[in-house]
């Protein structure tokens, strides 16, 4: 394999996957190796931010004596890597539409495959980097020489990720090779969505449903038997169990790698070419006697029916809140059926907080304008009201986002056994939060308008890219927790009416200023 070709292809794919970030860095005068280094640093910074979420908990545990928690963390991040891996691999290989650029060039199929997998790795690794810290802390607490612990943790981390991505590649390429995919591309894409989402949710539910027991000084979980070999490798690498486990893990990876070389690489060009020409056998029904408003609604709904977009949106913006809520449902650890009426306002703000976790730059509303692609420019040349068109587009996105956020709020209400009045309160807060955030992200889509995208990942990476997404997620989580704690303490220790009226007045003021800001700086552009 030509290492120079691999390096150059990886650099091209990195820039291709992050066009907005690339252009912003170029405007700052960066180019060549410095540009590539800056893009990689953004991925690494995302990983550091994600480490911050789990770091405090991990440092408090002696994982070398808690095989249950060790296997729990390994399973959690492996499932996350698997779920993200399937969607990202499909997106990078089958939605990027860059194959024609490679065909006339003397690249080996294995080089192209590996370069794209490296980009997939850089995309997913920031979200699973805490698993590396698990390995590092476990080896250190087990008394293994620190340089050896660092080397071993890095080796096992890379080996597990490579195994997960190899399995994801076989699943994605296996499904897309079928004749059924060639005739029903959207159905198979939806099937991939179902596989990744189901495995993620069911896997985490099964783990959280396990019992705990006392592991000496600390409470431990029941170990996950299939992942105990990884624990032996990290905690006792030179024992017979550790050596046998390492050989077994390496053998699994080599077997999957051999399957890739036998079944994927020989026909990579052919399969990607066939996939790019695959179509759905479903035909659009022509509806007669539709007015302009109905045509706009129908057109925008068609834009949102792309399975790859649905897969990316659900996995990036809705998966974590759903897993969090369903986890509490299984454990039954939070019952708010007897909650005091003093917390009615806190629950309302909790609904706004929930909306801040489900509405972000990966949501439907955040990409609805750019989904038009060249149609947007064409529509601007027609004698139609762009103000009417944009408002209709916003309404479609707002209704859809409100249904999603409201649905999650209702699920949370029933899971936490909220009384009826509190269900209304959290639902009202979620709808208000959805409206305000939809205004922000709809305007953001226009500000970072991208009409020549070839992959939805390019839409999600606009602006500050992965760092912005992770920072927004962390900021919304920690900001919401702080606000809810302060409001909760005020609701307990201060009189009911003064506190809630003050909060209500503040919310009305912020909402009014928020709406006026976007009326003045965004909607006025289309009058």
C-alpha cells in the first residue's frame, strides 16, 4: 500500500467531510499540513470535552477491583461506537458521491477504503475516547508499570475500535450489496437506522437492568461475561487469562479483517457505483388541485423523508434523551407522582431544558433550507413570495420538531409519573423551548447556507463543526442543571408566588426579545 497516497487521500477526505470548517481555517491563512493539523485538533478537542463528562466518575472508581463497572463502560462506549459507526460508514461511503473523482486515478481500492475508514474513526473517536481512559485507569490502579499501561491501553482501544468498525463495515456493505437494496435504497437505509438505534437502546437498557453487589469497599455491577476477557487483558496482561484473551481478541479482528479483504475490497468500485445508481421503487403520487401553500408543504415534507437524514438526526439529537428517559423507566428510580405544586415552574423550565437537548444543529429544522440545494436558487428566480415560502418552510420544520420534542416530553412525564397538571407544564415548556430554538437554528441554517453539499454530515459540521456540537450539548446540559437546581432551591425555601411570578416575567422578557431579534435580523430579509 502506498503510504503517501493513503495520507493524501485521508487529508482530502477530512477536508471534504468538513467544508465549512476547512474554508474558515483557510480564511485564517492556514493551508497544507497546518490546515490538516487544525482539523484534527478540532476532533481531539471534541474528545477532550466529552472526556469531561465522564472523567470525574471514572477517577473516583478503582476499576481494577470493579469488573462490573469496567465491563459496563466498555459495553456502553462500544455500543455507541457501533451505532455511530454504522451511520457514519454508510454516509461516508454511499452518500459522499465522490467516487467519480477516484476512478481515473491510480489508487488501489484498499487505499481508498482505508482512507475513508480513517475519517470515520476521527469522526467517532471523540465520543468513545473515555473508553481509553477506562483502560488507562484500570491498568494504573492494577499496579502495572505506567509506560506499559499507556501502551497497552492504546493498543486495546485501537483493537476494539478496529473490530467494531470492521463489523459495521461488513453489515453496511453486506446489506447494500443485496438486490433488494438496488431496488429499495430508502428501505435498506431505514433498516440500517433501525439496526443501529435498536442495538443502542436495547443494549443500554439490558446493561442498566443488571443488578449490583458489594465489591469490597465499593458497590459493583454484575460483570458482562462476554467483556471479561478485556478486563483480564488490562488488569493482568501477563496472566494466562490475559494472554489468552488478547490472542482471542486479535484473532476476532483478523477474522473480520480477512472477511473485508475477501468480500468488500475486490468489488469496492463496483458496489459503490451500483449503490450510487440505486433508486427506490416507490413513485410519487401526483395530487391535483393543490394550491401554492399545499405544494410548499408537500415539497418540504418530501425533503425530510430522506432515510440517511433521518438516521443522522435521530442518532445525533434524539438518541441520548430517549436512552436517558428509558433507563429511568427500567430502573424505576425516579417517581414524581407526589411532587409538590411548588415545583410547577421548575417542571416548566425542565421542558425548555429538554428542548435545548433535542433541538441543535443536527435537527431537521436546522438543515431544512440547505436541503433545497439548487432548488433554492431556482425558487428565488420565480415570481413567488420568498417570505411566504420561508414561513411555510419554517412552519413545517417547527411542527415536526414540536411533535418530536413534545413526544419525548410526554414519554418523560409518564416515565416519571408526573401528575396531569405537571404534564401540561413540561409540555408547555418543551413547546416554548422548541419554538425559540427553532427560530435560532432556522436562521443559522440560512447564515451558513450550503447548497452544494453531497453528504448530510457536511450540513451538520457547518459553523463550529463537531466542537460546536459537543460544546452546545455540554453547555445545554450543565446550564440546565444549574438553572434547575437554583430554581428548585428557590421553590423550596422562598414563597410560591413571588418566585414563580419573577421567573415568569423573566421568561416573557427573554422570549419577547428573542422573537424581536429574529424578526428584525432574519425575517426582514425576505420582505
